C-alpha cells in the first residue's frame, strides 16, 4: 500500500477540493420511518420465529435509481443484483432479494460490473467530480483505507441506518479488516458473496486416503491432530515418481499437493501468527517479525511450496510450464480431477470447478500449524472486496438503509444457498464434510497488515512464495521503515 500521506495515483486521479466535498454532503434527513425494535415475528404454531427485518426501518424513496459499482472476479460470485429469473438457485435468490428490497423501499437497483481494480478508480473519479454516480461500491480491502483517508468514502459506523451488530454483518472479520477499530471504512456481510467465495480450504482425494491406509482428515480435525506436519507426512506417503526421472511432475506422477502460489501467502495465516503485533485496541506495531512467524513461514515453505511433493502453479521455476490438463480448466485443478494429487488448496467458490469430477473428494479446513494452536483458522483472501459508501452518494442514510435491507433479506438465505449449492453439492451424503464446511465458515480470519497492505507486505510475501524462498526475516528487515511509516500514517489519519 502506498503511504497514506501520499495516496497512490490510482486513487487520486482527480484532486478533491474542499468545495467538492462540501457539495457532496448528504441532502437532508433520511426521512426513515422508525419501526419498533423487535427480534421476533408473531408466533406461529407456538414457536417464535425470528424476523430479520423487524427492526429495520421502512422508507419510500420515490423510485430512486440506486446505483452499485461492483468488481468482477472469475473465482467469485460478485453481483448484488440481477435482471431476471434464470433457474440458477443462487442468482434467482439474488434477484428475488433485489425485487423485495426495491418494493420495500421504492427504489430501482442498478449495478455496473467492471474488471477488478477499475471499480476503486472509477468511484474515486466520481467522488472527485461530485457527480453522485454511485450509492454503494465494492472495493478490495487494500484500497479501502486509502479511499477513506482520501475523503472518498464514509465511516459506515456513523451511518444511522446501519447496525453493524446485526447478524448479517461479519462482525469479527470487520473488526480485523478495519484498522484499529476506530472506523469502519469497509464492511462485509451477507449482501455480497465475494467474501464467502474467498475462504481457503483443503480438498482431499478420498480414494487415495483409503488405498494408502491414511488417517481420515475428518477424524484428524475432530481429534485436534490435523496439522501441517500431519498433512506433509501424508503427502510424502502418497507422492509417487511414476516415470522414475527423479522428479514429481504434474500429470505424470502422483503429487502430494497442488494449487496456486497465490493461495500460499493467505493460507500461511492458518498458523495464527501475524506480521505485526496488536494491542487490545487493534492497533499494530512492528519492530521485526517474531521468531514464531519466521519459523512457521519457513516450515510452510518447506512443506507446501518448495517440497518436491508439492507442485503449485505460478512457482518459479514452474513444473506446470507447458502442461495442459485434459479437463480443459485451470491446470492445478485439472491435476486433482485426474486423480494425480492427494490434496488441493482452493477457494470456496472454485469448488464449482471440481464438483462434476468422478474423483471422490472431501472438503476439510486448512490444517493448524501445531496441535497446541487454540483453533482451526480459515484464511480469507487478503484482497477480497467489501462494501463502501462513497461520500458523494447524495444520501448516506439512504445507502445504508438499502444495504441493511438487503442484509436482512439475505440472512439465512443467500449465503446458505451458496454453501449448499457450491460446497454441499457432492458431499450432501457426507455429514462430516458438511461439519467441516461450517467450521471453515465459522473461523474466517485475515492478517490486518495484509488486508491493508502495510509496507507492501502482500507483494513481498507473494514474491517469496513464487521463488519458494524462506528468507522472510531478511526481506522484512528491508521493508521495516516502510511498514512502520504506513502504520503511523494510518493511526494519524484515523485518530
């Protein structure tokens, strides 16, 4: 991330003048009609039924055109709106939520979907010009702080129509992403499936587990024994140099694990060790990486990146160069589908690409670093996109109410459908796998320094992973001053 005292050119493509900001102030009161606070709907057949929208105000916005700006990713379900019923369960649920929200608030929801990286730029241009083009935008975590500090977005915690304690908001994750808990410059909740597409999991070949007489990962999780060390031991047992050339090559030999190198910097966080130290208020400090972090990083690299039993797409030199999977999709997923790897690291939404395979697979949480670790952690992609409200949206209270209403209609609906359709699809007769999926979603977490890209730590870690290098201590010494200055700038900007 660029220093917050010198916001990157991407986000300052047009200078914001004081007069421009003043012109973008909210126009009048929200006019929301307050409804009595309630957590339950009327009793039905003697049971109290929870009504998510009971405490959410209703307002007539006279057909207002509500505009959303969304990035697109090939690994996630990104859209917040739709145009028609298609027969796709998830998309139809999204469209139904849209219609319900439009009817309840008398708005017309429009969405513009653009390539990732363009959304933050376009939103900043819109705010700088004062054209009130967008009411809500989805932007990557690493852009959110700079946008807020630059005056482009509002503090969601100060929007009276948003209650971030409601169950459709991801309260724990939001506290991790938003530096120091002083502001909420970005938020994640049931409204958007990008976040729920961003969890990292392990997929395993059930047939290999049986044929090699290996411990079942499900049992290992329950017995608190599913660790990096255990997964690596299983990899070494299965890996087979079929052609005897002294190497383990994708498509020819049996690998212990496959995936993409971009997953690695995120999956490393399953250790629970963070780049920076954190106090009780969520404020960060950095002197040097801890010994625990350095040791964990080197072990992760040895086991899951540089190991001869691991073949990750994107590593240099790459064993995937020139490889084309018979399945005609991403190479590392092709290898798993073809039964050539025991484990696959992947994101929750990428499971869509393997669910039609004949290979019997299971889904399990990412292993712990050691058995002494308190709980299993599900790493979330550090640049996943969350929701922001532009300062020039015309009326932040209206934007907040639309988001809150969409959240209420989404609660126990859209996310559950995503989990059921995408993840439970092939494991519906496997209750333990479903337990694993629920466990993964219950423990989503992120390294705050990575989420905000302090000291350009994301690219630094990625470059180390690409090279299969464990020299993390030396490299972070080189970015120490940059990392510290970014933290200081964030603190000064948010105080």
